[in-house]
């Protein structure tokens, strides 16, 4: 196993603390596919550490992550006239988002490397997850967040798990820049998704989808912020393909919020990627203007024959309500971007109704209750009498 630059191909040993190549390119963990266990995809006892032979760590700091439900969305399937529709509900992870998959591997790697401090920049979920896994490992966590811009539930998580929470006067992209400088200067292990070991944990979403479904879906649709997850899931599918476990690959469809959509814009305008200065959307988790993993994500979409799309905040809120009211699935706004994207692309005819779709619902709805209170009507109180109640329901 080595770390390999996705731009120039230069290789580095796995036990070196390094996030980028000398050339500046992102690194990727190259797994020895001759040594993986290809016989484990049997639909049973699904959880992240089932795939240990496919993961690049020996230590294990775990909160029993993964094994999240893959729901068939029969109501929405019929509403939208789609052949097969599923949601892989990552909100069911220990801290309520897919980041736990990355952190169980990332924090385990930190211990293997002898690091006793970890750091990240975050729009909320990464900080909650890092804080929890650092607590479990007994090491110190520092999290930098854009001041006043992260959902309340996520902030509460980072605080209660005991991280040192540092709000900054700036956005996520500013916070990440400071984190990269700090980790280098002070020798603190950085666990944003630029860290290739983080993404190794997240690639298990692909393994689980195949394990649970018993086949490869035609399409995987997910929200894109810093663009690590789409890259990780694609890597997971490609590894299964290269190891001979599967013989087809899904299309990867990345959805951004309109106000923070540098990848979707570049894709649609068929031009080079350009970061955005002032990203804005109600989906705070994906309020990111300069996705650090854009090169990997672009390749994932290009190689898979997929696409990037963007959706408005109104479309996101409508999709959030639909997932909850039609399927009993309460997800945070960023997660609902996946359904909003599916609806938009079906309506425009860019994708077919006669295919299977897996939506990745990335984070739990209770992380951001204020969005619901602000955007949907909270009923007025009534007198505590039968008459008053009958009047209301009639
Ligand atoms: C809930 C949620 N959904 C989606 C994303 C986007 O994931 P990525 O940054 O890997 O593109 C994030 C974080 O960025 C998130 O917290
Ligand atoms: N939504 C993320 C943004 C940071 O992305 P990361 O994958 O690089 O950690 C968050 O929850 O902070």
C-alpha cells in the first residue's frame, strides 16, 4: 500500500504524514487488491469494519459506524415514475452523518502515526464527527468553524464531545486554509477530506450499497460540498470492479446548491473549474466555494459518465419536506439536495425514469431544526378543549 499523487503519479510511503504531493496534487491510497477479501459481499452483518481487508489501517477507533439502512423509497418511486429509487441513510451513523466513516479510519490512522492532536475546518458535520472520535481515542481535537454559520445541533455536538471549538471571521474556505497552515506548522494531524485516509473510510458507502442491493445501481446521486464523498464512493466502486467483485459501474451524479456551485457551473458551461468567492445557501453543510477535492470529483463524474447539477434553496426545502412526508426520512437540507437534483434532472429529461437511483442522504435532519422552524409553519396553540381541537382538524 502506498500514497500516490492523482496528478503526477509520484508515490509516497503510507507512514509519512503527508496530505499533498510535492507537485501540489492530491494523494490517494493505493490498496493492494491482491490481498482483499472478495468473498464478503453476502448481504450479511453489514457495518464498516466488515470491509477491514479493504482498509489501510490496523488500529480501530470505532463507534460502530456504517451498516446504515438502504431504504427503498416506494412512495417517491411511484410519485416520480422512477423504476427503482433508494436512499442510503447516512444520518443513521453514530454522530448523524457519513463523516463517521471517514473519522473511524482517519483517527485510527492518527494513532498509528503516533499523533496526539487532530484538527479540521468544518461546516459542522466534520467537526461533530472528529470531536466524537477524538474523544473515543483520548486525543485532543481542534475545530475551526465559520462563525455563526453552522447548524446548532452540530455546534452542540462538537462542544459536548470536548473539542476546542474556534469560530473564525470568515467562511469554510478561509477556515480550511488556516487549518492546512496550522497542521503543517504545529504538527497537528489534519482530518479534512484532503487527508486520503479519511476518504478510505467513506469509500465503504460503495461497498455497502453493493452488499445491500446485491447489484450495482445505475446511478448514485449525492450532494457535493468539499467534494470528498463523491470521490471516495467512486473509488470504492472502482476497487470492487478492479478486484473482480462487480462487472459494471454506476454513474456518479453530484448535486450542488445554486449559490455554492463552482463544479456544476464549470460542468454545464464546459469550462475550467473556478472557485467561488462568496458561497451562499441555506444548506450550510455544502456552503463551500472552493472544493478541495474538485479534481478527484471531476474525474469521478467524467469517468463514470455522470454529471454535476445545481438546485435552488427552494428546491432543496421542497425535497427535504418530500423525503420526510412521503418516506418518513428526516434529513438535513444538504442531504435533500440529492432528491432535489433527481427531480430536476428527471423533469429536464437529462436522466431516464427507467433506471435505478441511490440517493445518499448524508446527514440527519435533527442537526438543523432551525431550518424547519424558519421555513415551515409552526401551528398556533389552541385552548385545551375537545371543541377547539375539533375546530382545528375540521
Ligand atoms: C450533510 C452533508 N452533506 C454533504 C456534504 C458534502 O460532502 P463533501 O464535502 O464530501 O462533498 C457535507 C459536507 O461537506 C455534509 O456535511
Ligand atoms: N460538510 C463538511 C465540509 C468539510 O468537508 P471535509 O469532508 O473536507 O471535512 C463539514 O461537515 O464540515
